[in-house]
């Protein structure tokens, strides 16, 4: 089966060969492993909490099973970026995939909460390597509009992977709380394809990377800071969904783990359609417009969760959140790659990954006190209102960006 056709960077213009299509498809499959990798075991959290009920602080520790990888990704993604820039992408990607499979599936055999948490930490190290190299390779292989199209396809594959992993994880959690950990073994199946189909970017280009530093004229520091801030905020709030929804459903009397997996997976399915439209949407409303729409959709979904009176209402609300995931993820990556100097793609990709997963790690630490004070419905409602405010800020920025060039034209 051939993968989607993309335009390559200038050095590789022309009709794409079968091997290039296979390269693109392999890179898409690698990306599908990562962004929701921590949430794969979301439906197992109540089971893990029950299994280790005697452990002090198990309510918080069980939720950290989901987000502990994030702090290691956040801390090590910049390091992975330096390694990828200096020593190449492919070897780091292969090693990271092996560690991903081994660490991710360790929950099948480990039988203490501290040991499980160590396995999740090692999983985070592997995801840092996978996501950083995958993002840098997109910058190496694509540019301009072709990159935007690829980012849309990439986010769609992440959505497909998320729907499969989360729904499948929920079904496996019905059998046993260890079941979802088996899904991580799928990384082994990708190793032959990565080994044979993903090329290392030209050595001459990589040899210049370590020594090139941007000067003051590059002017990307402020846009970079805003992209990183948006990434951290979005994922800190978005990750309330996998960390709190299983417990919210249980409080509503919906205790079957598969129901939580299906509810979260519903958003991923909608996210696929949103991601496939990303290139067209971005060309019409611009990057700030996409940020506004993404925050607004997530806010609307959370307000729906806060007022839902049935499982059908929960499904409808989580489906709306998928619009945000489908648009925000490619918009963040495309925005970063648009401003990143080629020599710093690995390092700045690592900074973006760090911001995304710092947000994920912070999420339960910030949301759990809100849940204790306001309840689950109140916490989702409050988050929805905050997201609405962020959407208005982005919309105002978008309007200023449109009006300012017109004023300059009038003065000229």
C-alpha cells in the first residue's frame, strides 16, 4: 500500500519514487506512536489504583502513571535534539523505538507501583528521542506548503493511532489492568521499516549543524517563545481529559474501563478529520486563527463535559475536543519549523517537545486540586472558561495581524 504523496524539499523535487512514499508512510506510523503514548493506559488507572490501594498517595501516583513519562520527555527532548543535530537522526530513532517497546510493555510483568513508575520514566526517555527525531526529519524532508500538508497527515495518523491505542487499551483493560501495556510492543514491528526506509539526511548538511549559531538578526526568539507557551498551555489543559475522565465517569456510575477508552478515542476520530483539513484551514485563517479555533473547540468540549448528564453527552463533548487536537498539534509543529533555522531544527524541535510534555506532566498536578475543590464537572467547566479566554486572545492577535499591514499600506 502506498502512502500519501508529498512534495519533497528542493533537493528532492520531482515525481516521488515508491521508496520515498514508503519513507513518508513509515515516518507517519512512527509519529502515531508518540503523542498519546502516555494515555494508552488511561483506562487502566482505576484498576491500578485498586491494585495498589495500600500505597500512600495512590490517587495521585496512579495518575502520574499517565504523565510521569512527560517530565522525562520535557527534560530530555532538548538533549535528544542536540544529539540528533550532531550525530544524525536515524540511529537515535532506532534506539528510541527499541526502548519504547521494552519500557512501555514492562507493565505486563512488573508488580510494584515504584517499579511501574520507573518503567514509565524510561518510556518518557524513548519518546523524547522518537518525537524529536521525527519532527526534525520532517524539517529535513519537506518545506513550505508541502510541510503543512504533511503535518496535517501526521496529525491524522496520530489521531488514528490515538483512537486505536485508547479504544484498544480500554477493551484490554476490561480483561485486566495490565492489558493495555501490551500495545507498546507494536513498536517492534516498525523497526525493519525504519531501518530500511528512513534515510539519514545528507551528511554535509548535518556536519554544519553543530557549529552554526543564529545571530541577532534571525529574530525568531519571540515567535518561538509564543509557540512554546501555546504548546505548554494547550497540553496542560488537554491532558485533563485522559487523566480525569475515567474517574469522572466512575463518579457518574459508569465504571467499565472500555467506556473511558471509547470516550477519549471518540475525540481522536474527529481529530483525524480536523487534521486532514489543517492545510486548507491554515491557508484561510492563518496560524493565529488556527490557535484561536483550537482553544475554542477544546473549551467548548470541556464546557460540554461539565454539563453532561449522560454518557451520550460525554461522547459528544469529547468528540468536539478532537477538533482542537487535530488542528493544534500540526499548527504547533508547522509554526515552529517555519521559524526554526535549518541548523537548529533538532534542538528547537526538542524545545517544542519539551513544552508539550511539560504541559502534560503539570496537568494532573494542577487539575487534581481543582477536582477536590470543585468536583469533576466544576473543574472541566473552569478549564473551558479559561480556554475561551485564550481563544479570544488569539483571535485578537489574529485581527491585529490583519489590520496592521492594511494600515501600513494606507500610509504608503
